[in-house]
C-alpha cells in the first residue's frame, strides 16, 4: 500500500478515545470486553488498512464487538475519518500496534473470529516469517481464539494463498470454502484492496479456517 505521510497523524490517532496503543493494550489483556458497552463475541481484523471492511461490518453485525488492528498511524487516521459523521460506535475500537505481539495482547480464548484481508505478501523467501500466515502466527491465532473460533483469510496473491493453505493444513487447522475465485456474494464486506482488484476483474482467493 502506498504510504502517504499525513502530518499530525500520530498526534490525532493518539488523542482518539477509540484507539488503544501498545502500553494500554497490553494492560487490557484478558479484559477486552470492558472497553465495549456490552459484552459480545469479539472479532479482530489484523492489518485493517484504511478500514473499509471493519467500518462496514460493525454496522452489519451489531451482535459482535470489533477490534481493528493496524500498525500505521496514517491508516488508523483514515479509518477514524470514515466514522466522523456517524455516532460513536458501541462495538468498534482500534489497536494501533504491531500484530507480532498478539499473544501478549489477548488471553487464551479471548477472540471469536479473526479476519486477515490482503496482508502484505512479503514475496522474498527470506522475509517469509513476516507473513501474517507464517506458522508462528498461526500458533498465536490458535491460542487466542475460542474453541471453535474461526479465521477468515482473503488475498489476491495466489502464491501467498497456496503457501498459507499448506501452513494451515500442517498446523492441523480445518479448512472450508478454499477457493482461488471467491464469489462476490460470499464476501461479507469489501476491503479497500478487494474493491480495487475486483474492479480490475481479478480473482480473489479465500478460505475459512477452524481452530483444531
Ligand atoms: C496490503 S494492506 C491491506 C489493507 C486492508 N486489509 C485491505 O484489504 O484493504 C496490509 C495492511 O496491513 C498492515 N500491516 C502489515 N503488517 C502489520 C503488522 N505486523 N501489524 C499490524 N498491521 C500490519 C499494513 O500497514 C497495511 O495497512
């Protein structure tokens, strides 16, 4: 994603009552429900970018609480901008931090569903460990998901997708709806990248993974 430097983004994101940074987030481990108005199953999107997906979903699915996680402040700021003309959401909050520390941020069984949409592919094999579907990350997801919790993964990158499928299988996850051409009707909400790729007629890979 092209990185646009937005002057004042750090300050604006830090000042938002909807955003948790690392230190505060670490203290919230095991108690994420307390930051929402009501206790509801928790859905986490990792690498939400400019937030089109999660800011659609929280309205479509008010029966869940949503956390959108993103490392770049410019992206978090643009996500916050999407909400500026809406009432403050009861069931949507944001984490501005690196997903690598996820197991320190969530207690075991704290998350009901994880969404990973169009993650950075890190195509060079020496960078494979940075991919969000690398085996050590799958181990973390498995720990923080509730029994029966699921992970939904979408990408345009077939090589990353096939590599990820192998990882899920070797880590013992159950897979469903594994496809190199996800029909638009089966996508719960579009992401920014998905909108762009579908607009160019490109196929989208997708899968649903269940914790073993
Ligand atoms: C290719 S973009 C996709 C954005 C969005 N999910 C979409 O589909 O439009 C990947 C996003 O993941 C974020 N990201 C990458 N690595 C991350 C990490 N370790 N922790 C949190 N966010 C990360 C990037 O900053 C970027 O916004």
